[in-house]
């Protein structure tokens, strides 16, 4: 009995060993087989030159032709306030007056002193003519007359500062002060803006300095919701570029419009037409930390080519350097392609069907 049990154990061990060997052999056979990776299916376009209309788009800000905050020149209590919020005023209109009673009293006192000094000078002149007094006495009296006249001019200048007038015609903003308040030169009474002529400030890259010329006409999108447009004319540019952004600040005058100062607008400047370059859809570009790449099919193999881009449009980008006319550029399946992997071309697309005909460049 003991012999039978021992034999059975040997038999079971032999079976386990045989099964293990067969499993290892099968696994080795499976791993020895070469795994076949199917080619990635892609669509392509044939690179060709396309006409490009270089219209630059920039963000602009509407500014008033003239703008200021109304401040008094001297301190005192307001005795008159003529600031009607939102109303139009003409140049020279009196907007406010500050209490000048002390200055008026001072000028009245000086006027009396001047009158007496003038009479004294007249008497001294008569005495001088008959050698009744010295020339120095007459000169002192005459100098006193001139001093009083200077005091009156100075006091009158202070009185003039108590009257606040509109320096130009414009629209009054919201009033920030009440009648009877004590004000100082730091106090803001209101704002005054001249909106009859509206300006637009915007910036452009410095490489467009050659086309930013005084008198050039721009298209301006005044309302993004309605796409209402107007026209503006460049009147000036800053002589130097911003050292941080390398952009030039440009100012243009907008034709008749009801847009408010401070509003956001889009400016479109035509930088030239008749240019032709290789253009590809934006989704063809593979950006990385150093440069941009495009997948080009050559003999059914994916080739990743470094390219230099130029003008960017809504859904397309200009290729300045890297590919040539006639190259097969992958437009779909870009993310699945790997360097030197096999590709299967499904169809050849037309560029016009992949991008919109929007020739506006953005920066």
C-alpha cells in the first residue's frame, strides 16, 4: 500500500512537470512571433503657394480728444457751483467760484494805500522841481507807488484763481463735490471730456513700422456683437518702441461715431496684398519647447520636419521655411503619427475646405 502511494506521487509530479514544460514552450513560441503594427491612416494636403492678404488685427482703446479732472488752484469754500452732470459746456464757462472775500478786502486796502502814495508822489514831484526835497525822497515815494501796484496785481491773480472756468468745450462728467464744501487743489470737482473728436490708441509690432504712416486709413470694429464698423486715420505714433513688448503705440482719429471713451475696439490695418506663401491648417503644427514641426509623408513614412512660421490667420498659418511646394503634409491623424512610422493615405484634401477664408492676421 505504501509503495502504491509513493508511485502515485511520482506520477503526479511527472504530470505537473510535463504541463509546465509545455506551457513554457507555448509562451516562448508566442513571444517569438513578430508583432505587426498596422499603419496609421491619415489625410494629407499637397503643399502649394496661396495668395495672402496681410491685414493686421490689433486691440484698441477709445480715448477722448481732450480729457481732464477739474481741480481748484487754491483752497477755500465753494460759493458757486455750476456743474450740471452730463451737460455740454463751452470754453470759458464759469464752473465754480471759491470764497474770495479776504482777497477782495486785501485789494481794496491796497487800492486806498496806492491812492495815498500817488498823491504823496505828486507833492514830492512839485517840491523836487523847486529843489524843496532830495531826489532820494522822491524815489522812495515813487517806489512805494510801484510796490502797491504790484501788490494789487498779485492779489488780483489770486482772485482769478478762485474762479474755475472750462478750459475747452466738452461734456461734464459726474459731480464729486457739493456746494458749500471746503476744497483744496487735491479735490476733484468733476471730469471734462471733449467727445466731438474721438481718438483710438493701439499697439503694433515694430516690424510694421514701415507701413504705420500718418494719414493711413484703418477699419475699426466698434461693436463686437453687431460687427458695426467705422473708419479712422492715423495721426501720430510714439517715436520709440516699448522696451518690454517691442511694440509701437499708434494713435488714430475716428470719424463720426457715438462710441464712449474707454471702450474696447478692434483695429484692422492693411499691410499689403499680392503676397503668396505656403499655407497649412493650424492643426498641422506640432509645437514643442524649441520649434514647430509638421509631419510630411515620404514613401509612406512619417517625417517630422522643423518649420518656421510666419503670418497666422484664423485657421491657417504661413510656412516661411521647412517644406517645399509639392510636399504631402498630414492634416488628420497628426497626433497618432510617430517618427519613421508607416502611414496610409486615405485621401488628399483641399486647403480651401479645411480653413475659412479669413485673411485677418492676429497678434
